[in-house]
């Protein structure tokens, strides 16, 4: 796969129906809008360029919003999270594990066991893992290289995890 556009994950909006509209800067330094079905892929070769080219990101952002309105797409709200770093610690009485930032509110409270301590560490690492994943996807998308089939599978998995972490709604637990 040869990818000539530099994709900026932060400049992506997902819409209901698993549609993504991304803004990409092309080699001529113009900005383009690309449409994807997030259940398939968010690689340039799998997208469709929509609309015209724009001279600035701001113009492209307005163009993307106009295209979304014309298509009747409603944005999926982007979740925000408490800034990093988070860490796992024991509560003052030692009865629970807490995941929290250095200063601020508790993110989650877990009853301790060996397995749950691992879960607490994983949750505490989540903001850094998310940031790393975003940077990795930007880096891979911005370099024109041929990907192996395994690379393609890993990229697809990374894209799915990113969409899950940032956009998917939390569903009620069914017991």
C-alpha cells in the first residue's frame, strides 16, 4: 500500500452508522476530506475522497461539517478522559485498589486479588497506551511503504481498538 496523505487522527470525526470523515493533507499541502466505513478500514486506499480541496485545516473542517450535514450524519460524541498520568494504589484502609491521577478524583475502585491488581495496572496505563496507539497509527499512515498482510492485520486491529476506546458507546450489562 502506498499512502501519499498524512492523516491526523485527532482531526477525524465518527458519525452514527460507523461513518468516519477525516481531513488529510496531500503532498501539495492542500487539505482533503475522506469518507470511510469504520467497520472496514480507515486507510486511504479504502476511503473515498469527498468534496473539493481546501487551503487550510479550518476551511476543511467547515467543509467536513457541511458534507456531514448534507449527508444527514450526526456526530458520535468524542469522550474525554482525565489527563494522565494515572496510577494504581491501595486505598488508605487497604481494602481496595484505586486507579487515579496524582491529584484528583478516583477513576475506579477494585477489590484486590492478584488478577485485579493486573487489571488496575492496565487501567492505569490506558491514557499512555491510547496516546501511543494514536502516534503509531499516524506514523504508519504518514510513510509510503508496502505493508505485509500481517502489518495490515495489526493496523486494522489498532484502528479498531482506537475507535473502541474513543467512540464506542458503553452498553448496559446484560446478566
